[in-house]
C-alpha cells in the first residue's frame, strides 16, 4: 500500500500539458547527439542504415520504458521535477512502464520493420544513398504492404494521445490510461508523502496492537 494518498498523488498535483511537453523537448535535446549519429548511419551502407533505424527505435520507446521503470522519469521529466507513478501513488514498475508504451512500441516497431525490410531489398545500383532514398520516397518501392498503414497509424496515434492529455481533468494521456499511470509534480508528491507519514505510523501501531 502506498503512503501517498491517491487523491493527493494524482488529483491535486497532475503535470500539465505544457510542462510535460517541455520535458519531452528536453528529452529530445539530451538524445539529439545519438539521434544525429544514427541518422548519419543511413549514408554509410545497408547494414549501418538498419543499425541506425534500430537505434532510433530504441531511443523512441525502449528508453522511456527503462527510465520510467527504474527511475520513475526520463531525463526530460527529471529536469522538470516530474514523476510517473501509478494512480495510487506507488512506483510504476516494469509491467506498467511497458504497458504504458505498448501502443507506441507496437506501431514504432512496425514502422522500423518496414523500413528495415526496404533497406534490405533496396536496389543499391538504383539508389545507393539509403537516407536520401528513404526521405525522397524512392524506398517506398521496396516497402511491404503493411509499412504505410503502420506509419499512418503511428502519425494518427500521436495527436490522439495528446488530445486525451488536453481533455482529461487529471491530465492523463491515452498511454497513461492504458498503463494505469499519472504524471505528477515530484515535489508535491514528496510533500504528500511527508504529510502522510504520521498517519502511516498510526496505522502500523494500531495493526500491531490488534495482534
């Protein structure tokens, strides 16, 4: 049982839309050097291009799962004093962190797999510059049938997810609802925990007395 009351954890201290997206911006800043290097791999050769695409997939989803499960926040959220917790205020854990990102991971994996398929089957003589070919649309000739629907679904999911965040009174995006999580301001959550510690001790004492 969490020591942080659920009403304080997510009703009184939800992180707002702009605060969360500033944190997302800072995440992109911290990860930009890796993203830049991965994008250069597209120009180096076939398997380097696949490695670069895989790195972008890992940065896009796996990074958030690992940091939320182990730290409760990504680097961007940490910089803004935000924390991802369960609706009862307890730590997220691996299962909910993975479930929280499940839709994004499935769609991003489908997009990555389609891109990797195209890179493997590309006619190097026709277009040796993998990055240029992909960006110009020439790589579409080598994509499997499901690559474009996956990309469309991915692009639709992002604004839908944001719309849930804007419309929700508790500022929970669609992925928060799926994962059973809420993003709170860490300082307020800590104050709530400190305020509830005496009550928690009283509960422990009363339980010991009954025994």
